[in-house]
C-alpha cells in the first residue's frame, strides 16, 4: 500500500496476507518467494529488464486496487453487511 501511494514499483515477498491480493497475479508488481534469495534475484533482474511502459501499467493497476483496502471501503462493506443482516431478521 505504501509503495503504491508513493508511486513506487512493488517488489515484495509472498506471505499469507496481503501482497498477492494487491499485486494480483503479478499485474501490479513483482513477487518473490519468501526466504528464497535466488527468486529475489530473479525477480529483481526481471524488474530491471521490464520497460517503462509496463512498469507504468503495473503502477496504475496497483493504485486502482488500493481503493478496495481503505478504511472507508471497510466501513462501507461493514455497514452494508450489517444493514443486510438487520433487514433479514
């Protein structure tokens, strides 16, 4: 989220919660396997070889994805859930 907000390219390790949801199958950045030095090096090299147009596409994609993870979005989802639950009781 911070990388997207600062208009930086995302190079992240894969962990249980978070990065893959935002990067979404490498469309928004580069993901390497946790604790795998070789994979990190490979993804960094891939990043370095990627042209500016593709990097720009990744940055735009991930900026659009971040709107789904704001406090306001969570509030709206919770409010909708609670309203639908109350209506059906």
